[in-house]
C-alpha cells in the first residue's frame, strides 16, 4: 500500500473491527446463556406458583399469556391446565427441563413432582418468544459497539492525519526548495521520529553540495589552467603559419583542433559561472531583447563570414535573471544555429511575450533535428549521428549549458521545426517577472 495514512487507518480500523466483532460474538454467546438461565429460573418460579394454586377453582380457559402454559397431573389424570396446554402431557414425568411441541410451537418445559400431593406440575414457555426477547436484549447491548465502529474510524482518521502532519510539512518544505537551494533543512519543530529522517536528508544535501562544489572547482581550475597552454598553442600556430602553407589539410585540421579545444575550455568556464550558488546573488531585472542585441553584435562577424542572413525581431522584453548566464544562453543558441545553417541560410531571433510568458525564439534554415534526437540533444557531449553533424566542430556542451541556464531561470525549452523550409526552432519560455523570484 503506497499511502502510510491509508495503511495505518485501515490497519487500526480493521483491528478495532475484529476486536469488537470477537467481543460482540463472545458477549452475544454469554448473554444468550445468561438469558436462558434467567428464563429457566422464571419457569422454576412459575412451577412453584402453579403448585400453590387452588386447582379446583381454576377454569379451563385460564390464561397465563400467549407464551406460557401449565399442566397439573395427579395419578395420570389431568387435574388442571391453562388455555394453551394440550390434553396430553406436555413432557414426560421426569423432573427437569426439556422441550415439547404443541399448539404449533416449540416450547421449553420444566417438570417437577409435588410428593406431598402426588402431583406432577409441568410448565412451559414458548421458545421462539423467549429467543426473540433474549436476542433483543443482547442486540441492544451490542448495537452501540457496532455503531461505534464508524465513529472510531473517523477518530482514527483525525488522529492519524494529525500524527502524520509533521511528515506532510516536511514533504512540503522539500517540494518548495528551489533548484539552486542546497541549504540544510531547518524545520521549526519536528517529532523525535522524524529527527533521524531530517538528519539523513541534510546529510545527503551536504554531500550533494560538496560534490557539486568539487565538480565546479575542478571544471574552473582545469579550464583556467588550460587557457595558458592554449594561448601558447595559438601563438605557435600563428608563427607556424608564417613558415608553412596555411591552406594545407594538416594545418587546417590543427587550427580547427586548437579552436575546438579553446571552445571547450570556454564552455567549461561558462558552465561553472552559471552555477546555482552564484546565480542567486546576481539575479536582477534585465531586458532580454537588449541582451540578444548585444550577443548578435558580438557574433555578427561570424554570421557575415558564413554569408548567412541574421534577423532580429521584437522589442523590450523584461525578465528576472543573471545577465552573464543569459548572454551565454543566447550565444550558445545563436552559434549552434550558425554552425548548422549552410552558407546563404537564414537565422531568425525573436524576443516577445505571449500567453505562456516572455520568450526567446531562435530559428534557422539548417537541416533540422530528427524527433528521435530532440530528447537527447540537451545531454552533455551528445551529438547526433548525422553525417553533416560529424563534419561540424563542437564539443557537445553548448545545449547542455543552455538547458542548465534555463533551469536556473525556471524557464522551459521547446524544440520544433522552424518556419523555414527546413531547420529547427528553439523557444525558451521564461516565467513572468513577478513570478520569477
């Protein structure tokens, strides 16, 4: 059973129901026996009463009620009898209790001998009426127990729900933690049973935070240390270009490899700079359109060198975020579109707001992305198996960084076909500025 509340309530109510059922059954059996004893004692008293009657004065139509009958026998002769009694002995002339059938009913009988008068006195009581009366008495005592089960179930529900409330509050606190919140839980008050759970969660959060910090430090340190030899490589490559044919395949591949290495290092630095710990402190109200303009101006030379057409549409679009992280997001989407758009192709960037919120749209007229690859393109180091992709330089981190920055801003990314004859469209939808905190 998935719900602890339902499990506890069902278990407790089932236990109470079983206990009450057993207690009621036991009570019914005991009460029935006691009722039988009580009615039998009444028959004994009735027999004593009949023994003291003046028999000659008792008429044949004497009635004790619909559920009682008696006979008085003397020397095998019926001396006296009540209205319901038959003319034959209701039971054998043996002292004690028994059963008899007459007048269409089953009767409980008691026979006793009066030795002083040589008489046999037989009294009887209808079994069905005494059983009905006994059952009514017993059921009246059991009914409150049965009716109390729903009330008990309601009380159990309230008590269990109240007992589980701290767990519910702890769960709500965990759900409300933001993606960049790796602070330990500090609940105001928790029961002793949840203290160990909170300590375990805090231990996990601390270990996760330490792991992320080690990863970030390693990425930053590695990228920083790699910048120096890469710069030296580029200088040596430039000097080498003065001595060898720069149009040769070997030189071109070497230059391309150095550029790719430098790009990888810069992407690692970008990934570190947009970490959750740094993001919270740098969030401000920014104009997404202005940021996009700056990025377009920075990379316009690249677009022009590839003889591509670049269009920027939209107007002021205010969001809450980190300027550097957003510049990284726009730059990665733009350069990604430029890499896959053939010479003479078109790239369109648009900033605006619609019913979903402020958004950035980047479309290109490249080959597009197969639907099967759209689920994986945001994974680190993932590249499609397309032959055209294999010839395009890249490290597989650009879109992973785009998704990382989008998650920091609680934005949603959609990938679809572009409005051109071919190509892809990346749409980053941001929350409204009032809801971005």
